[in-house]
C-alpha cells in the first residue's frame, strides 16, 4: 500500500527524488520537467514483475548469469555491467501489457506529446562486484552549443522497471537533479540523490539528466528492464550500432497492443523468420553481387520451355 501522500497524488521526497502514485500524471510530468527524474509507484503487482523476471531468465539467461548466453546486441556499460536489447515475443510478450499501463501512458503523453513512439527495449544488468559507473547522460543536448537547448522539453525518456527490489546494497541509480537544464553538466556527484525502488515501481528520467549506477555489493544480479520513449522526430544514434534491432516485437506481443496505442509502436520490427531471412539474402546478393542477382532475376522470369 502506498504512503498516504503518494496515493493522493502529492509528491513525497525520499532522498530527493519525487515519488507519485498512479493518479498524478500532471504532477509527475511537472516534477520530471523540473528535476529530470521521477518515480511512479504501485503500477504493477510484484508478482507480475516476478513473472517478467522469470520470462527474461528463460529467454536471455545471460541477463542473470555471466556464464550463460548473453543477449545478441550487447555492450559493456561499466565493470560487470551489461546492456542488451530484448526481443518482445514468446515468454516476453507480457512486456507489452506493462508498457500500456494507464498511469505510465498518461505521464508519457504529458511529457512527450500524444505522438511519441517507443525507440528501444532492453535489459541492463549489474552483477555482483560491479563498481560505480561514471556520471553520464543517455544523450547530449539537441543543440549542444545553444542556450535554448537546456530550456527545451524532453525529447527522450528512459523507463526503468527493476526486476528485483533495488536498494543501496545491490545498487540503485543516483541522479543529479536539474542537470538536464545545464549545458555544461558537472562531473562531480556532489548533491546526487537516489531512491530504493520496489518491484512494481519504476523510474523515469530525461535522457539529458546526469546519473550513474551505484555498486552492486550483494551476491545476486540486479537486472532492470528498460524502454526508451521519444518524440517522433528523434532517433537514438548515441547508444547503438547502426544496424541494431532496437525494437523487435513478435506477432503474439503485437496482438496485445490496444488499437488506440499502435502509433507508439510504429518503429517495431517483426521477429526474424524465413521471409526476413530471404529478404536479407536477396539484399546482400543485390548489393555485393549485382550481376549474379540480375542473372537470377532473368532466370526466374524465363518462361518454361515446351516439351
């Protein structure tokens, strides 16, 4: 049960980060604009998050165990930390339901306008022994040398859904509130704030705000499912290789998208299959062996010879 002032929609300050219940989208959007980070509480039952964690462990065991197969698209984001993209299909199809939570959607509508889109889905895991990250922003300002850049509304947000309870032992994320409004962000962590985040809650932050993951001093991994939401004009060219499959959704997951919310998944690509493999092969032949490709096309168009 939420604290009374959180449940009523008023912000409560815990270590400096504003926390809101599900009915406070307006207040949460205002705090997000001011501080660059907010927490939404009580969005999902803890059991639902446990089910998602089990599905992720079965689909991508490397998100929980460094000795297991890792995600396909993966990069290191610090000592004993990985960031990998996650296809939303099969066991993971239920992620679509989480991402359509009414309170979450209301906040995203307020912060990004009605035509925002999801840009990527992934998991960030901090394993036992991980050290503190460097302070960073998820993206630089749109116009790094212009004063107006720090005055603009958000162009992209990170939605962080911890799959285990997060505290000072396994390493929460700490922030420097207001640094999304500064062109030259400080490298010092003086004044940083953090929250414990229970299963069923989430953190949302502006791509420009300075933050870092704290050390994981526990004996267990700390996986965090995340999604990026952004305005339709923007694409993430900072955090991914050009051909990364940032947003893959299977048919089973796509069928769970509400009719009035399909626009948010406009960038989604289908799970690879026979058709996509054939298309990729055809493209490679056309690009790298154009003469052979033209010969194959002529052969395919040749009428059968009468016997």
